[in-house]
């Protein structure tokens, strides 16, 4: 499955709708990151989007910087520093206490995952921390057609097709009379595979941050 999206406003190359993400509230992500990192840490978020996670982290006293490939996303950062670049290509001339790769982007295909991990390793300081959000391992066995509402946003999983370690997902998001559709693949990652991918990038697994194993940290080696 390819990445694709449709609906009002700008759609990014990976199918994300800028207008939708500008409406989406946080769901505990800033608090998870804040609890895992040092006070006042410098944080680089790869794939920061509209700053949904970065803005609360800045309010909590962290020095933040975002990277995204969408100019329309970066325009929503509200004055926070940002860099326009593809995540697999960006190489800033500084390192950070923390590098954040959220939004389950690590669950892309292997070549993309390796590229993202290389970018994480390039930017994390020698004593730093990389914070990841992945699809919870159990999600790959349980995701199915469903509907749920959070903060006035109705999320409808219209299709979830399994092919080996991949799940091809089609989701509709409804807000008032507006609807956006996002199509994307997600790849399951075993613990052994994760450890190997991290090691190849010069990182080592550190710890899980949540009971469902959707959030974890890694450190440079």
C-alpha cells in the first residue's frame, strides 16, 4: 500500500492532512516524553507536524526544535524553531539531549526505518536519549474496522488488511462536516528485529516507557 490522503486543505507527501492535525489534541504524548527526559532538555522532534507535541514540551521548559517535510505543517508551529527537510535526509549542525520520533513512524518499511534511525543517531548527543513511539505490538493482532470518538473527532478505521508483517490501514477522520482519509502501511517489529535495527544504527535499547510497549527509549553506543 502507498501513503495517500484526501480531504480539505493541504495533504502532505505521506498522506497527512494539515488541517486535521491542527485540530487533533494531544493524548498524553508530551507527558510521557517529559517524564522520561532531563529537565530543560534540548529536544529535536523528527516529523513534528503542526507542533502538537512540541508546543506542550516547550511550555514544560524544554528547548525544542522541529523537523518536517511539509511547509504547511511548519507554519503551524507557532513561532517555535523548525527546519524544512525530509527526515531521512536532514543533518543539522548540532546535537540534542533528546531526539523524538513519535507518531509510529518507526513502523514504516525497513529501508525507511533504517534511514530514520540513522537520522536519530546523527542528532543525539553522546549522553543523550532517543524517544520512540511505535504501534503497540498487540495492535497488529487486534486492529480491525472500528469507530471511536475523541474530543469531537470521530476516527473510523475503514479497512485493516494484513499481509505478513504488514497491515494496510485506511482511516477516515470526521470533524463536523469535514472528512479526511488517510491510507498507510504499518510493519510489525519483533523485539529481536528492533534490537538489531537499533544496533545497526549505533543505538541500544534502553527501556519501555509504557505497559503496552508503544513508547520506548534508546541510547547511543
